[in-house]
């Protein structure tokens, strides 16, 4: 029976992987044929500019578009907001032309996204998690949006998946190096390095620094030292900290407040920043390790990934593909705990989030429209908040575990005392012997509710 179940799980996993990968591949081909990957062209144009000795950071809007049209590009945006590494990776291939580089980019993006889903499932125990990961990926709209605009998030998701797997298995070198690659693509994974420092995982931190240094040495001959200096100078201005982008695809607190208060953007900015600050402080409080309590790296990793889209001035919809990680971590725990209503609520929020993208992109092509009220509900923001809240609840239970174990030990000792007193009343000549049957029943009842410390370590069996 077990062999049949295992074979069925393997077959379901393979089918789910094939279907999800085929769906992403088909969508990537459509996006490329329809000339949709506007963000990819930003990376490509930056590589073109650097290949001719220019600087995309210093170019004005007019100069940027004029240069793009001169090299034959259309349908792209301004400015280039990313670290120099992304364009540096494309620099050796610009001579092949934009269509060939785009085809390679989209293929690699699909492969990276599928590999990330597989690795996350493996990190969480494999078996049915492979089916869950690929089915979730199949229905995750931000994955399709990433391919639609040619974004870099598929590679970023893979770097986080590798880091997550390495963290749970204490592969410090792989952990640090994968976070270095992710930080080179976007600055998002740098927040996890702070967590490594708090956890005193010094080897992983050192390998992060080494990895970033190696990537920098590789990139400098391709884009020049000046690129890194200019990025450091322009980094804050590039994220436009004073802006309130209240479009429906901005998942941040500032964006959500901007949609609720479109005529009071200053108030919306203040409220959004206040919520972001509170979420950041609460995340630090939950994730900061303490000696007197156990810790859960998987939950902390998921919580950090869930909260990061809420904090900056803008986080566009396609970056929410990174939520695949906390969705799998939280979903697995809810399923195992039998908390179906919370799992149903999470699935409903995910469906509502996907619907926003469907109405904006494919829906626009077919003339579908929805009320602005739906956009003002900010379902992408609520999905991140729900994931963070569920992670926080699980972390709270982890933090409370020592106190619960202590209370359980006291309950067992009380049960032993009662059993000893009752036995002494019946057999006064055996005052030094307690009723092991009664005490064993009490201990078994407590164990069914909560794991107790191991024998010989001061717990109920060792004390």
C-alpha cells in the first residue's frame, strides 16, 4: 500500500511539474512574440549604454529614450533602477541582438522559477510538497507577470530558494553565496543577511561578503568602477522615497494608503510609513533570536520575505512571485495542523490577488473592467499582511514553547503527587512507592498535547 501511494505521489509530482512549466513556457513565448517584456529592455538598454562607455544612471529621460530608439528598441521604460550587476551579465551578449538575448533570458527565467519551486518543496520535506509547490506556481499570477514584462524575479526567487534550502541544512557557504547573488540582482535579500548576523551565523555572512566581492570583481571590467559609484550616489533617488504610487499593482503600505486616500497623498504617505515602521519593528522583535527561547529559521525566513514587499515606496506586482516561499511554509503548517479555515482564507486572498492582475492585463485586452473599489481593497497588500500575521502567530507559539513545557512538567509532577498520596492511603506500609500506573497515565496525557524534554534532561522522566 505504501509503495503504491509513493508511486502515485511521484506521478502526481511529475505531472504537476510538467503542466506548470509548460504553462509558464507558453506564456513566456506569447509575451516575447507580443513584444511585452518592457523591463527586460531596460536591462538590455543599460548593457548597451555601458558597452559604449555611457552611464544609464546619469542619463535623462529624453536621452534614455532617444538612445533606445537609436538602437532599435521600442516599448521600454525609464529609468534603470537596479544594481550594475544585472546589466553587466547581459553586456557580453548584446552583440547577438535583442531578440536572441530575450529568448535566452525568458528560457532561463522559466527554468529558474520551476527550479525554485522544486527546491522549496525539497527543503520542506518533498513528497506531496512537490505537487503543492507546482500547483501553487501554476496558479500564481505574479509568476506570469514576471515573464510578461521580462523581469528578473525568477532568478531572484531561485537565489532565495537556494538560500532557504541551505539555511535549513546548515550549508553556510551555499547560504552566503546564494544571498550574494540575490542581492546583486536586487537589494531585497540583503535584509536576510541582517538575520544571519543576528543568528551569529558568521561563516554564512563571510561567504556573503566574499560572494559579493567576487561578483563585483567580475562586473567591474564590464561596466567600470564608475557604475558602482554612481549607483551608490543615485540609489535613494532611484526609489523615489517621497512619491506615492497608488496604482493597483503597488503592494506596499504607502500604495495601499494612497488608494484609500487618493486626495490626501501626504496623509497617505505618513500612514503608509507608519505602518511600514511598525511592521519592521514587529518583525525584528519576532525574529531576533534569544537564548531563553527556541527558534525556527524557516518561519523567520518566510516572515522576512512576506514583510519586505510592504516596506519600500513601491513593490510592483511581479515581485510578489517571491511569496511562493512563505505561501508554502505557512500552507504546509496550516494543513498539518488541520486549520482549514485559515488555509481557505489564505487561498481566497491569493485568488483575489491573482484576479487584480487578470483584470489589468489579459482582462484589458478583452475589454474586461472592474470597479475601482476592488482595487482600493488592496488584495496584494492584504495577502502579504495575512502571510506575515500567520508567520507571527506560529513564531509566537514557538516563543511560548518553553513556558508551556514548564507548565506541562508542573502538571505531571502534581499528578505524581496525587498518585503517591492515594497509594499511601491504601498501602501505608509502602510509603516510599508511588502508583506508576496512574502517574504514567498522567504523563501520557500531557505528552499527547505537547512534546516534553527528553529523558534524563530534567524533564518528567529524568527528574
